[in-house]
C-alpha cells in the first residue's frame, strides 16, 4: 500500500474535538481468563517529571518468551472488523421506494437477524435461556459512542456478549467477550453516519437475572479534546482495522480497555494516522478497568502499578516486517526489577515506524511520560532524523524524543510502550509527578 505524507495526514486529523454529554457509559472478542498477567512494576530508579514542551485467555501466538508483559484474554489473533461496502446510490430515485430502500446505507433492513428486537437506551432486562441466542438491535449515529454493559447473576455463569455491525450487505462480527465476574462490556462507534449494531447474548449455563445497559455518549474523533475529557469510555471495537489503524488480539481483555475520553480519542487518532501511512494496525492493550481501577484488581492480581482513571495505555510496537503484534524485540535478561534488553540484542525493531507511532500522541501536547526499554529508545532516536526528513515526525517534536521523560527506561517494556497523558484540565500546564507504570 502506498504511503501519503504523515504530516499531511496528521494535519487533516487535527480538527477533532469533543462535546459535553449525558451520563457516563458503563470489552470485544473473546476474553477467557486473567491468568497470564503482565507486570509493569519494577525497581528501577524513577526519572523526575519536567514541564511539557509546547510541541507537544489465551496468550497471543507471537509471545515466545515466558513471562512477557501481555494481557490475558480476548478476541481472535488476527484483528477483526467489517470493511464498509459501497451501496447503489440510486435507491432513493423513486417516490415509491420501500422503507428498506430509502434507509441510510448504514441502516440494516428490519428483521435482518432472526428474532431481533430493538434495545432501548438505558436498562433492558433480558431473559437468557440456556443455549438460546438473544438479539437486541441498536441504531447508532455518527456522533455517539455506544457502550454495552451486561450484568448478570450468578457471577460465574457462562455468558457471551457479542457485537455485530451492518456493513451494508450483512451483519459482521466486531468482537465478543466471555470473561468477567457477572459483567460483560463492549463498545462501538462509527463516525461515518447512521449504523445498525446488534448485541447478541448467549448463555451456556443457568442464568438467574440479567440486564443490558445501552449508553449513548456524544463522541467525535480528533486530536483535540476541549471538554469532558476525563470521562471514562471504553475503546470502541475497530470497524475495520486496516482503516481504523488499531486491532485486537487473542489476549485482549476488553473490560480493561477503559480510558479517559481524550486518550481514547488519541489512540483512535494515532491509528488513523498510521493507517493513512499504509501501516498495519497496532494493538492497544490495557488502559484501566471499567471502573477506573488498575487492570487485574477485579481478580485480585493487579497487572500494573498505575493504569488508574484511564490515563495510561499500553501499545504494541512495529517490527521490520511491517507488523505490530505483541512480541519482544530483544533478548531479555531477568533482573531484580524485571526484564531488560541485553546489550546489543535488539532485533526486528523498526525505529522509524515507532517514531511515527509516537508522534501523533506527542503532537497533542498532553503526554506527560512514556516507558520503553532503553535499547529500543536508542533505536527510535537513531531513526528520528530520517522520520523528520520523510515527514513522519514534525521537527518541532524532536526534543520530546530525547528529554529522558517522554521516552524513559523501565523494566518489562521490551514488547510495548506505556504511554501516559495529563489529568490536568485542557489548557493547563502539563506537569505531573513521576508515577511508576
């Protein structure tokens, strides 16, 4: 796929924002367990934070080293999504066209899925007979985030929550989850306009009571957030990873993908920038739990020291093969603080692509600090001049790659970058004390 100038792509995406919205919203592909827990915690010496410059389960197959910092349950190994299908635009040319023909291209005909019924906003009590699918239809607009939260008892019941999207010709699965004690959560967003989604529920055991809560929150893509930026929202399932620029993996834990509104915007924004460069999707993993706590607290095994209130996100990295699965990029040595890259052992790490990945976040002027192994930081910095020459990174951001704060070493970051954004109000000075990842 040919690339366009990333700086041009970046500029095109900088026009986003966010609006005020109503009540807060309450994870996509299959979650199963929280057994293989990542551990960002380490005993390394912290770096002091400095003011922000104006520039601004199932283990995934790629995890070959035991103990790698990877979350532990989720969707299929290959990022999933439904590409849009162009429809005939002449359907509205006749006055007696059927309601189905007159419907927007993103709206599915009534009765597309057998047994579907319309879900209402807010709480929907549902009965989940064993081995019987329940289908609820939800119509979305291009300006709202849809949160789907299923609560049920008993907490250990086997229940699958799945979300499908109308692609213009059929319902395509976006993702599913089957993990969490008495809780399943997924989210959807389609900025292209009206779109039909379905929530599909199935229990393979006895379920006493259950309710599905549908929450609509005004939302828009973009690199700027001006209000309600701290609202906790789940990262929406990608509609088409090749276009959204991010995907999911077999170990993604969706109930751990809740971030501040601004951080969710910026993950999507960075994905769009990378997609416009012609790059493969990267994989976001842990943000915060659905309640803003550290991922893993719900099962008594926190996966990090931080990741509270939706201010942190772990992102996979690009290799020289053009892919960005969750994998290590060096030979690791185990120390008292955790894994670190052995000297001279970096392999298959694409410094140029990763410099480009970090740039959209840095350009927001809201990043306070990031954590990455020192060996990978060195390769990223060595590629910076080329990245600037090729228009992948704005030259005004150069200082952030070398200030020792926006990219600083921490153990257990040989396979991902941990990125943190400010909790200060928009327009305030971005300065926050050091906090271990």
